């Protein structure tokens, strides 16, 4: 089986691209490294396609391992024939492989096994041949102490035939095809649980073609099933399935044919259908998981790549009522300066005191930005801060605090701020998110960041793997300052991990800032291979070598040195000098090791060294005059911020506790398959209220016909 061609065909790539990518992965190269520094070998594949190749290859590795296990089992049973060897070797999927192995799989005692022990196999064989016109007479010859009647003999023979049909790989393939084309998923509420299951009301009596069932609907049904509220089943056209099997097994109209009809019905209902239904239940759930995880990854990527407000002196406020609002001030580097607590809300209502504290801190520490968490009391705290007469140059932002409490209670937060409680640590995390979202959010479990869809229902291992890869891709896309990055940020740099990240931080503490990239080789457990993987993504702003502040990999320094020599310039004079760079003919430097893609990247880096790919745009705050869902009415137009995107639409923060849903059909007048094609996380949008369900706390919004300012 040609794995490279199979993967290439699936992903619409060239076989050599797949082969080279898999070779690089097997050599220990990371996805960001391959995407950035091995473009010649992969044909310029991006992170997404490289990850797809990896996933496809992992499936074939899993398939090969299963083939080895099945082969070993068949050999031990003495049933590994040349024909079986060929069938296993050419089998392209796990389901088909299991079909081949099914007749030989060790099994518990079945009805067929019991019938065989009673000596009814010859009778079953006679029925299958369909040449006996007096099958009951033949069956009477099998009556003995264990078989008391003709009916019992025929029933036992049918049990044997039912198992034969179920284990026929051709029959299973046919039925599987019918399921693939026409399977229907159905959910019904369990009688007596209607009130408890009200949130699943849309699925009380729901039936839909499985192939057209969106991931969020399928996951909702399965969640309702797991919580004991719904009964979910998958079925296909039973008549078509039975007719298909009958055409393959029944060739006469005699008494044997009648026995076969009964065997086929029994086999389908008792063995085949439950088995194939289980396959499709598993595969449809896996597909729904993959779709949900892809959406989660897209949202996470957009959030991590949100533009930083930069090195500003920040005040962070973690709002609260009874326990007060925790206030912290950080310097431009994100270092803690001071903290306090204010009580501008009930029950204390110490408004004047809170006002004086905020004004005093802003003046004393020259605060440039105030960042307020959007949780409990978030809107009220923002209104209070805006009302106290701050200097106009101080910008105020309301920011998502999802995951801040998770981080503040973590081991790493305790290590960094052992003397503070979780609320103060949470305020620090909120403030740092404004300075650099990526640097702070990498400290938090991605599942807790609040941009997922059914994240607790999907395969948790697959989710973690995908989200970790997304974080890694984002960190390496931006690059990391080697002398200021935290351990948490360094952990996601290509080739590094928790141990090496800690070793780098320890080396920095003991020896001071890194002076040049190759000094990394002095770090404990840093080998040449790891250095190759990570060096290009680590920046040193004041290195003795100006290229250490760029995304140019050290392995390409000699190319830049040759360019500089040819144009009689120092390297530092080339960097940022568009006039000189425009005169460089990159074709002169093509070699068997360096191609045009790498040379173009080198030129880009020389033009804009260490550039930050994040779009530099400021987040727009919500400026609506509402504070409660009760104030909404149909037709009301509002501003909002997109906080989450799913396959069925996007959720918008309109300034109250409840988020509103813009269904995918209400995002634009055009038909779209993916909301991400129109909206993005943290995007400012204008919406109109379509419907408000106060009891279920649901708000339906539309963007259609609303001017997007």
C-alpha cells in the first residue's frame, strides 16, 4: 500500500511533498520549523497541511500496528494463508480490516457456537446451498438428546447462518455503504424527563440525515444522551439493507430460501445493524469532535494573535461586589508595582474612597491604560471608572477574564506571586493580557479560555494535542524574546519543552542575558538538533550579531554574509535599508541547500527584522446604554464584540451578562459555510435584536441590514 500517494490524493498534494514532510517529522522536526525553514523540501506547505499530513500518517501507523496484531493472532491459530496475507496487506481502513478478522476473532459463546456444538453445521451448510426441497425432512435427521425438534434444529442452523452473514466482509461493506448514504440519526426525550431536559427541547423528537447533521447538533444529542435525558439511535433503510443481503444470498424459491430469509432478518437486526450502527456512532462522534476542535483551534489562534496594546503602564481591575474590586498596577515590562482593593459597589458603596484611590494611583504611577475584567460586576466597574473624571489620555478597556481564575490558582501563579491571593493574581493576569495577550494566555489551559464549542464533550486527548499545536504555531509565528520570555512562553518554542524552558530561564538568572544565539548551546541539555529547531524563533534584540534579532535561521547566516560581501556592506547597514535590499538579486544565491523560498524569507526579514505579524488595531469598547436583558426589545440596534465562533454562528457581547447569538444565516446576506469567513474573535460588530427569550436567557441577533461601522 503506497501511503504517500494515498495521503497525497486525500489532501490534493504531490506525493514527494508528503514523503519529504513525513521524513522531516520522523527526523524529529517540529511543524513550525518545517513550515518556516524547510519550504524547499515540502513545496512551501503551511502548518495546517503539515499537521494534516502528520494526522493522516498517524492513522496509517495505527492501521499497520493493528495489521501486525491480527497477523500474529492468525499465525497462532494456524489460519494465516497467502490469501489472508494479501487481503490484510492491501486493506486500506480499520473497519475493513476488522471485517476480515471478524470470523477469526476470539469470541464469547454465541448462539451460533452453541448450535455448532449440537452438530447443526451440516444442516446450515445444506440450507446455504439451497438445493434441498424438503429441508424439514432433512432437519428431522438432526434430532437427538440435545436437539428436541425440527424447529429447534432449523433455528440452530439459522443461528449459524446469521453469524456467517454477519461475518461476511462483502455484506458488511454493502450495509456500511447504505449507512454512509442514507443513515438517519434520531433523538427522543426519555419519557418523564421533559422538564429536567428543557435545555434539550430542540432534540425531544429530532430526526436528520446523519451525513448532514452538523457537529454541534450531534454533540448536543450525545450530551443529552450521556446525561440521561435523550435516547439516540442511528439507522438506515432496513428494507434496502435486507434486499441487498437477500440478492447476495438467495438464489432459489424453495424451502431453503425461506429459512435464509429468516436468517437474514435475524442477522441484520441482532448482529449486523447494531455493529454497523455502533461504527457510525463512533465515526460520526469522531468527525463531530474533529470539526468542533477545528473551530476551537481557529478561535484560539485568533485570540492568541490579538494585537497587544504594547509596553504601557497598566492598571488591572478584577471586579467584584461583596469582596471588592482588586486593583493592581504594572510597569511597561509587566512587572508588579502595587495592589489594593476598592469597594465602589453594594453592599459597601464606598464610591468616594474608591474614586480617590484610582485617581491617586493613576497620577502616582502615570497609568496609561486601565483594563477591567468582564466578569461579575465588570460592566458596573467600567461605568464607575469612566465616571470619575480620569485624564482623557488614559484609555479604558473591558477585557475577557476567562481562564484568569484558573491561572491564578495554578502552581505557576503561586510560584510567581506566593504572597498574594487568587484575586490579586487574577487582576495581574487581566492586566498583562492587555500588554501582550499571547504571553499571558499561554499560561492558561486553552480549554479554559472560553472560545470553544462543546469542549468538554469531545475527545480530550485529541483536543489537547490540537490546542497545544495551535499555541505552538502562534508562539513561533510571532517569535520570542530570548532574554525576557517566561518559562511558559519558552515551553511552546519549536523543539523546547518544560525542562529546556526552565533550563534557559535558570541560565539567564545565573549568567545574565544571552549575548548571541549560539550561546544557547551552553544551556543544560541543549543539543545541536534542538538548537536547530528553536534558534530561528528566538530573538536577541541587542546581540553582537544583528541577525540574531531577525527570523533568519543561523544556518543561513553565511548566505547573508555572502550578500553583504558582494554588495560591500556591513550586515547591520543592510537591515531595514530598502534601497540596498532592492538591488539584491536573490537568484545569484540559489544552491542545492538554499532555494528561492528561503531567500525570499531572508529578504523579508532584512526589510522588517523580527516583525510582529499581529494586526495592529485597537479593540473597540462596547458603548451601549443597557445593563440587563429586560431592557432589550425587537428591532433594537446595538454595538458588540464577537467573543466566540461556532459552526452555527457567533456569540456577541452586547454589554450585559448574556451573550447574543448571530446565527450563521444572519451574519450576511450571502450564503456562507463558515462564520470565520466573515467574523473573527474580538471583532466589533453592529447587530439588531431579533428575539429575546427571557426565561431561557437567549438573545437572537442579526447583522443583516445593519450598517457595520
